[in-house]
C-alpha cells in the first residue's frame, strides 16, 4: 500500500530530524535507538515479563534528544592554488631556517637505516672518520 510506504518514510524523516541522524543512517533498513529516547507510553504494554519491549508504530523519540547536530556546518571556502603554493613555500623556507639554526648533538641516539642494517650515531661517526 502506497500510503503505508509514505508514512514509513515520513516517520523515518521525523526520527532523523529529532535525533539529528546523518544521511547515511537514513539509507539503512533498520535504525536502532536506545530506550532512553522514548516514554513509557511509546511501548506496547508488556503482558509477560520475559518479552522484550516493543515500540508502537507511531512512536517518535522525544526524550534525551541531542542538542547539537551531527551534520557539519557548510565547508570552508577552499583557498586558491596560488595562495596555497605561496603559503607552503613560506612554510618550507621557515622550516629550513629553523633546521639550520638548531645545534645538533652528535652524541644523540639517532639511528640511520642503510640497506636493512641499522647503524647507530656513534657507529656512523666511526664509519665517517675512518674514510
């Protein structure tokens, strides 16, 4: 029945709006929501205590709703390639300058990887001094 399908889609939209669900959540066949979002009147009365509670078909989440949306605000405008290139060029120059101003400690425990053999900094100094 077409009316039933439209009603289901409308109810899913209401759930999505109330719970601020993502668009991906709407594409799923089943949506699971914890019981803390529903009132006692949203459930069928339990005749036997061994059964799980079942929601009525007209139930809509109304308790403990999220205050903020999971949807991200509109994306920031992308900077032009020219600005990105000039910014990265400046950053590269700054990093080079900072690197050259550092005093490197020769006795630090830095290791260098050469052809699957690890050579420690002290061993590397021995290799360079013997050449």
